[in-house]
């Protein structure tokens, strides 16, 4: 990296001279974060359940959004409210 950045997967800093994978219009990822084979639930942080997901056949895990939610959280009474709060916390730029 020539400039510091923030990983779009884990939301942690990527420092100058660290290896990062950048795509125009998408952002930058740590090299290790680009190799993810299962996403984390945006609400609880547990595995989102990718191997059992109904969309697995159509999903390109390394290139999809980090906004997935696990089955357990999606079945909660106020699931959408929890989802919104977690998304706003992890991606505050979306509130602008």
C-alpha cells in the first residue's frame, strides 16, 4: 500500500507498505481477508452459515457484500432493527 486504508472486510487499518488488494469503486482488503470462504454475521459476528445458505450456488463469497446475517439473528423478533444498528455501527459512512 502506498497510502493507509481501511479493510472493507474486517474494518481494520491497512498500513503503508502492507499488502492490500484494491479494486476501483470497491475499496481495499487485507490479503488474508480476501481469502474468506465464509462470511461473518453483521449482527453477532458468528459465521453467517455460508455452507448451508440457500443462495450458495449463486454466491461469489469473496466478492459479495459484508452485510450477511446468520439464520439465528434473522429469526429474532427485531432482526431488521438489529441489522440496521450493526450496519450503521460497522459502516458509519452509510449514515451520511
